[in-house]
C-alpha cells in the first residue's frame, strides 16, 4: 500500500492521482467510442467534465447541507480541499443531473451517449481498483491462502487485486465483445451488468462488508438488483430502434 | 474485433430472455446466500488494531505535557480525536484553533482530544511555547521515542484519527482539518449510542 508519496515537503495522495488517471483514460476511451457512434467527441468530453465538476460541487453542498450549522458558522470551509467532506450520493445526483441537462441542451440522445461512455466507465473501474490498492481500502477477509497479503495486521484476500483483474476483464469484454448495435444503449447496460456481477462475486471475499438481516452483504443485494434492472432494460431497449425519438435526453 | 454475439439474440426473444435472467439471478442469489456472513453484526468485525478506518484504534499510554499519564482505552465511551502534530509544522498550527474550539464546545457531550506531540521530531520546549501561545487547553501526550507515530503509521503532519465511542477509527485525515469538517465528524459520532 502506498497512500501517499512524499516529494520534498509535498505529500501527494496517490488515491486521488489514480482516480484522476482513471478519468483521463476513461475520457479518452469514451471519446474514441463517441467518434465510432458518430457523436462529436468534444460533446462527450464536455459531458464528462460537466458531470464531474457538478458532481464535486454537489457532493460538497450536500455534505454542508447535512451539517448546516457547522458550515453556516464556517462558510469558507465549503472551499476546503478535502475528500472527507463530500457526500457520494449528493455528488452522483448533481453530476448526473448536470450531465443530463447539458446533453439535453446539446441535443444528445440518451442511448448513443450512454454507449459512448461505456468503455470509459469500464476503464475507470480498473483505476478505482488501483486507488483501493494504493490506499488499502476495500480490504479482504482474513485468509491463509498462499497469495494472501499482509494488511492491517493480518493476512487477507488481496481483494483490490481481484477488483483490478475483474475490472480489466469487464473492460476487455466491453471493448471486444459488444452485445448490442452501437448506439442502442445495450453496450452501456452490458458494462453495468458485468460490473455489478463482478461486485457480487468479489464481495464474498471482502472483510469490510456492510451486513444486512440474515447475514446478507449489502453490496451483493444492491449488485443483484442492478443486474436485474440491467437485464430488464436490455430487453426493453433491444426492442427499440437505435434512433428512437423518445431516447433523446 | 467485433462479434455479433449469440447472447444478443436472447434479448430479442421473450422466453429466452426470461430463462436467461432467471438462471443468472438464481446463480447470483445462490452465491450471495453461500457467502453471507455468519457474524451477527452490521459490519464484519475487525478485532485487530490498525490505524485504518473501520479498525480498533491502536492503544497507547503516554506521559502528558505538564505531568500525568493518559491511556487511550481509558477513554472508551467517549469520541476521541487523536491528532499528531509538531510545533514547526505550519498546517498543524493552522488547525489547532479549530480543534480547541471543537474541544470546548463538545467536551461536555463526551468529546476528548489527545493532541500527541511528535516529540521525537520536535522539542518539548518549542511544543510548550506553542501550546501557551495558542492557549490550548486539551491534553498533550508526548511521544519522545516516536512509538505512537509508528503505531499510527505516521506519513505526514498533521494526522488526525477520529475515534468513536467503541474505540473504532471512523475517519483518518492527513493534513489540516477545517472547523466545519471536524465539527461535522464529531457531531455525527456523538449522536451514536454508546
């Protein structure tokens, strides 16, 4: 694990660096795919940029709204460079909404736009695994298997390595084994389905799972729901033509 | 290479799609059932101590600046901030007033601060001057041999470990914390039952 890199007096957070690289490579893949679907690649890169910036702003605002008294007393804390005061759900909602509005204004259609993003999303997931590995997050359950890694005082499943391998597999499938016709949205759903399936599989080896009633792992339950939703939507979208007018965002 | 897969035809046929979906979900549910946790808890317990979020905070006993001793586990039941700092470190200086403010505001509700001075890379005299200058009232454990720094895997100053009432590290912040960030984290943990 290497959560920080010391460069002179600077302490560089490697997790952030891995995520930034993920966004950069992901955007590059998305732009390439956009060109294949005949979408202007700068529209897709703007969509990603607007989604990310709005997501970050939304994540901070949602966190601040949750602890309104603390932020009313210290409004400058809103501009703090810190990932600890971000709300992931708020970020997701704001980011998606802003990207959606941008897409709407630019006349981007939903399903081709999602298909353009699909390989980028798959690539980003690899770097997310790398970020987990560097920071020692998303750690595994204890094991005595020969490939166990010593982390947090015990030998554990290298779940971060499993995550990177599975995400690489999903990325290769997404690029070389596309399910649908480009632009009908199926390829995006395919990536979502495969990523959810990978998480359902991987979660069994994690040591930090949130446990629900009956001992079920929350991430597996959510993963199964995402898999079911993707399969239902794949069936629905497979029956629509790629350029159906209702698919405009 | 692009393959028009046989799989894609499944989505164009209701019966095939239904069977495929059923089989995939049955496998998934079976795997989730087989891998469910047998531990009766909301999270899989991690009894080991480690300076990571979700783990028990490493215990230590240290001499306090001005006399006396403190043991971390003796504070179980309280929300504790373990902050590692040195007097020569500008970001440490920057965040201290915020820590003092939070300490004074939340101490009656069960908040404690252990601002461990990294004495092995500081001087006790400089640290004492620093404390007086900023009028800090919370306990200052000393770490002359760097044992606490090693236990907490110190990578940069300041480093803060926010520990809940059960002794579990809930947040690790490397670098200065704003007043709002500290207040929000402490408020949240103080609301949790003992």
